[in-house]
C-alpha cells in the first residue's frame, strides 16, 4: 500500500539524514492525516493518497513558477527537487497518444459531436485517466478533438 511505502521512505530519509526528503515526506504524511480526518477515516486508500500527492505536486509546480518569476532560482531549484520526489509516488502518466485513444473511444461511446458535449466527454475521459494524466492536458486534447476544423 502506498501509505506504508511513504512511511518506510520517510524512515529511511530520517536515518540517512536527508533533510529535503524527510521534511517533504513529513509534510506529505501530515497532509494525508488531515485528509483522513476530513473524511472521518483512520486511513486513506491509495486513490485518496494519490489525490493528496497530486495536490502537493500542483502546489510545488505553482511555487516553482512564482519563484522563477521572482528571480529566486535557489528556491525554485529546491521546489523542483521536492517535486521530483513527490512524482515517485504517482502512477506513471499516460502519453498524449494514449490519452487521444481514450478520447476517441469515449467519443464513440458517448456520441459526443461538438463543444456542447464537452462536459459529458470530460467526465468519461477523466474517469478512465484518473490519476494518470494531467487534467489540463486532457481538457486541451478534448477541446482540440471537439472543435471544428478551421475553415480556410
């Protein structure tokens, strides 16, 4: 289970005196506990843990962008190192080609034909790519597929 892997990696980082990794995993474990408390559970299951990790990944990506904009490359590099550690706990991401195949199958299944069907199609595609694809990329590919081709 993912929670045990995070805990064992945290213990290993503490023993190895890896400050960045141990601090990051401690923070991640705290977020997991907060999420479990919010859901009135003792433990989260793997999909819920993945959601917490994805939230942390998004926060780190936003921080990196802000630090780069503010010319704080030292802090941006630290966030990037932490981001790489967090990504180890996510399932491998689908390629754009795999997402396009899923979109094609979802279009055939739902009969989506235009932008008015985007919500229905996004719901179907998101269910199939849960945790394995960036939501913005999926949204962009769905829009691209549903948009009419430009007329010359």
